[in-house]
C-alpha cells in the first residue's frame, strides 16, 4: 500500500520504518523537505536530526506535505497535536477525501508546566480532524503508547492492547490490517467503537505520563485484567 | 480504625462492607439518615434501596455527615463527584483537619449526553478538595475501578493495579494499609506521586467507560504490560 506519514519525529520515523519493513510504499510528508534534510541538530525531544535517521532508511521517501496526499491510499497523522490541523490542511481536503486517516497524535498542551490536553473532555483531536475533514475516514489508533511499542508489540509480554476507534468500519478494517503488519495479534486490537471513544484514548495520556514517571521507562503498555 | 465513609451508593456500600469485614469500625455518613432509611425504591443507578442493603450489614452504623467526622481517624469520600464538596463541608473543615481523606470519587458530568469530566485537564476533583480543605491529607485511590473490584481484587487475575496519589506520605501509608486490608497485594499498589497525578487517574474514567461498553462487564481493571 502507498502510505503517507505526516511528521518527522520519533513516531513518524518509527511508523515509517515499521510499515516499510512490512513491504509498504512509504512516504514521509514534511512542511519543507529541504529544511528537514538540512537539519544538523537533535530535535527538541533530543532525537537525532532527521537526515541522520534517513541515511539508514533510504527506501523511505521524504516529500512536501502538499505533495504526499493524492497518491496515498492511507494517510497517517504522526505530527504533534498542535501542528495537526495545519499539516492536514497542507495535504488538502481533496487528497484526504475517502481515505483512511490514521490519527496517532495527541492534543498535548505543554505550556501549563504539567502535561495537559488542549481539548475538553467533551471533544478530542480525532473528532476535530473529522469535523474539519468530513470526507476523510478518521481512525484513532496507536496514540496510547510509546513509538517503539507501536512497531515492536512483541517486545512486551502478554495481551497488551492497541485500542482503535472510528466511525467507518472499512477504514477500521484497513487499520487492523496495518496493525497486523506491525506485529499486533488480532486479540490485542480492541475496537472501542465510534470516534467519540478517542476522548478516552487521548485522556489516557494524562495517566500515561505519570506511569512513565513512576516506572522510569516508556517500555510499557495498557493491558487489562479481566475475568 | 474508626473510618467514616461518605456516600450510600454502591461504592460507599462496598467499601463499608470490605473495611468492616477487615475489622474496622465503620460509619456511613449521609445527609439525612431518616430519609436514607426511609427509602423504598432502587436508587437512580438501579441499586437496591439502602435499608435493604443495611439489613444485611447491621454492624455498619449510619449517621449524619455532620456527626461522622470528629471521631473518625480516616474519612473516605465515596459520594458522587458533583456532591463531594457539599458533603465534605457538612463533615466540616475542623473534623477533616490532619486526617487522611481517601478520595474515591470522580468528577463525572452526565449532562452532555456522553460521560465527561467537570474538571479541565489542568485540575482534578482531588486537588479541588485539597485546596478547599488544606488541612486534610487527601489521597486519591480506588477511583479507577468498579466497586466490586475495589473490595475483591483477587477476583481478577494477575497484578492488576490500584494507583494512588497524594502529597502526604503518612496518609499514603495509611491508605496502603487499608488497601492491604481489602486484599490488595503490595505489588498491586502503584504510587504515582503527588496529588496532581489524580488528573490522570480521573481522566482514565473516560477510557474506562468505553472499555465497559466494549467488554460488556465492569469486571476488569487496569494492568500494565512491561518489560
């Protein structure tokens, strides 16, 4: 499948690597490819500059956001939540129409000193995207875990989970198949129903950040104990 | 220990039963004991009327909120989130001073058609309680699961978790001991640190409600898969 991934950070890189390794034709979309390829310093999260990563992943194309949408069969939003709508505007409403749009981003707000969400609990970033691009088929997925877990689920023991949510069943089926390509077993995928469930999936980040602090590692994931 | 539990719903009843069974001296506080003991209809959650439950738990005292605080060594808030501050006002600032106040409530907002929180992601009910009663020693605990799981953790398999948060270490130690009385093993208690972590613990409810819908049972709890 031709997959366009928006975002050059850890999440975009990890998903590009994982999906390319599964045989997909992956292009990463960025605002200005020349600027991105000219970076020499680690990004603000401390990740190596993009060109350094890209040198080891030459099979993955880099292109302008404005150019990646029309050929893509699936679009993955791996931008930061604050940059999401602008990036999707650049891809364009027409290019997004009718396609699965996998929203991996979170509406994180860093300005308050402690992680918060810029959406209220009556809304979610995924729903905002869906309202802004009504013809896209938005599926929330993979936003609930660290990038390394997304593409290496077998690194963690047991039936830990990847919740998904969306209003379009066909788009969710496509996402399920991409998750399988990344190594997720069927019983690990938990379909929470309509896109409104993205509210809880995004709110989980508020707990996730404290779990990260407490455990001292991002190598964990949501699991459920059930009878 | 003398423990005052505020709230006559499923959570208050379950905790009263569990803590009394562990040998504690438990009193349930309600606004108007005569009114509560005069109820003949199931409550709005469909639970049997309080007198019917109380008939099987005669060792558990029922008293006015205004009367339960001064003798108590620990106060447990098991009211609905919307009723919490009023109930605690009735107990009284002086009676709450210096004591562990275990906050099991959630800031649930039902008016929007779908479960939401009445606190923003920069705040929590537990922190509001702490700000309103600065001399109480608020510990957030047990709000992340169904009432039956709170008092029967061994009904579910594995090391599922009860996160706790609070600014007072001594109060947290008391809560740990009460959790042990309820059957929680030490490795199941996850101290997330300061009371600000209550934000994530309460936000979890937004995901919990969709998990409830999807799984079709409240007999589940948060667990983590980790390396």
